[in-house]
């Protein structure tokens, strides 16, 4: 399991560098060592593989991989106990099962899953989850994920900047005039 911890750092480094093949190759070491690692380590490696294949690989091959996974691995992913499992479940729910509610269930666990990771890989995992959500939104643009903390994923029309309540802003006709002639509407 110590070797796996080092491998995880290497996987995230490869993912940060967008070297998906290298990340999958390193991850495969853990999968092949199934009899020498804990069940959780093995299941997490399977979740990592599935999520990367769904996100970056051939969709039909990734879908087949998911369909042929043992029930124990599917249950591990559905339990949302690791960041890779959460990411895999977002993608499976959104792209394979096409369930908006299950996708949202996984998204509700993202923050907790990311915080469980070593700080050195959190930003990379967050980027991967954001990419996963974007992939789901490409397939289902009508699904609303605006309740979740990943601001980059919000469609432009719902991603509003919070207004600064300490300053008065013109409304209606006055706002339009202020946009057209900003020097006329400066506050002293």
C-alpha cells in the first residue's frame, strides 16, 4: 500500500501534465497487484481507471468496461468513498445511466472527497471533477448543476457575479444610461 501511495502521487502528477496514458499505466500496476493490495486500494484503482476512460477514452469501450465490472466494484463506486469513485460515479450517472439525480448525489460528495486527498493533489482532482461535470453537461445541457460549488461548470446565464451590496448600483433605465455614459453617473 505504500507503493500505491507513491503511485497515486505519480498518477496525479501525470494527470496534471495531461499525460493520461502514463496515469493509466501507473494505475494499472495497482490493478495487476490486486492480491498484494487492500480491497479498497484495488477498488479505487478500478474507479480511477473507469473515470479516466470515460473522461478521455473511447466512450463505447469505457461503457463496456463499466458494464463488465464486478458488482463489488460498482458498489464501491456507488458508495462515493474516494475522489476517484465520486468522479467515476458522476460520469457513469451522467453519461451511461443518464440519471440527473444520481449525478447530483455524487456532486454533493465532491467537496468531502477532495478534502480527503493529500493537499498536493487536490487542485488536480478538482480540475478532473470539473472536466467530468462539463462532459456530462455537454450531453445534458438542460441539467442544472448551479447548486454545486464548481463555478466553472455553470452555464453563462446562471453564473452571475455576486453584487457588491456596499455600493449603490443604478437599476433599469438608469443602469442602461450608466453603461452608455459611465462618466455621467460616477458617485462622489
